[in-house]
């Protein structure tokens, strides 16, 4: 599991180069510049969580608060935006604040089903 409160750079992500590149592109997409995106993430409590293994699901349950886990489940059940990054991984977004801040969840369809059922 990786949790960021800012847009990570490619080297920080535990993903292959192509997926990291596409993910970062999606995170910058709503903004006119990288500076605008980074400022928004700093001021509007926006998070990215990457759940890439079944072990990550157990870690989420151990480490993250009940409220944050509820937001994660809501993000996966009722996203406002979903983008498939490849055959396996998708990025889900739920806006949780009036300011536009929210939660991005990167997860595979297999892990998504397991994650939702385990919460």
C-alpha cells in the first residue's frame, strides 16, 4: 500500500514505468499546470492510495482509520470518475469536500472485489 497526500513522482510509485506515467498523467489532467495541481493537492486534502496486492488490503484495515476506510469503500462503490490504466489496474476518484479535494484509489478489479467484501 502506498498513500500520498501530494502527486507522487514516478520514482516513488511501486509500479512499472508505463503505469506510473499514465497514473501521473491522470492526476494532472484536471489542471492547467503541474504547479496548479500541486498547489491544489496541498490545500484541498487530496489523497492517492495505491492498493496493489492482497497484503495491502490487510494493511489498510490495520493502519487506516475507520472513517478513511469508509471513504475508500465509497470511492470504489460510487466513484465520480474511473479510468482504466491497463487490463488490470484502474484509478477511482471520489470528491469528498466542497473545495474539490478527494480520494484517488488505484486498485485492480480482483483486489477491488476482495477489498469491498472484506471491509
